[in-house]
C-alpha cells in the first residue's frame, strides 16, 4: 500500500471514529431527551389529572351555586310579594287610621258643641233653679 492510500485510510478511520463518537454522544443525548420527555409526560399527566379534579370540583361548586341562586331568587320573589302585601296593608291601615282620626275629630267637635250648649244652658239666667220643667 502506498502512503497516500494509507493516509486516506487513516483519515477515513479518524472520520469513522469521530462519527462513532458523535453517534455515541447523540445516542446518549437522545436517551436523555427520551427520559426527559417521559418525565415531562408523567408530570403533565399528573397536572392534567389535578386540573381535571379541580374542574370537577368547580363544576360541583357552580352547580351548587346555581341551585343556591335559584333558591335565593325564589326567596327574593316571596319577599317581594310579602313587601307588596305589607305595603298594601300599611296603606289600608293608614287610610283606616286617617278615617279614625277624622271620625274622632268630628266626635270631638260634636262633643265640644254639646259642651258649649250645656254650658250655655247652665249659665242662662232666665232658667229657675231646680229640675227642668216637663215639656210633656
């Protein structure tokens, strides 16, 4: 073999060694990447499971909240109806109270008129003392 061939052969061997080393390094890096991907997938699966559980709990809370809001809306409607009835009752009571006051004022006025008449009759000088005469 001549020296050029030997040089070429040495060069090819060096290239093959370099390629083998690079292949080994790449294989090792790929193995590490695969492991990292497996770990990432496992962590992601845990996160997905945790998120799914959180979503289920959130759905339950939303469902309960909707139910509570429906009950609250019913209660609010009942309270509103009661307030309307109470307002109407209060208006009737106010009107009745005003009527009672008016009637009381009329009765007081009648009483004072009668009282003045009695006072007038008691003070009249032309009436003889004693029992009133029979008008029969």
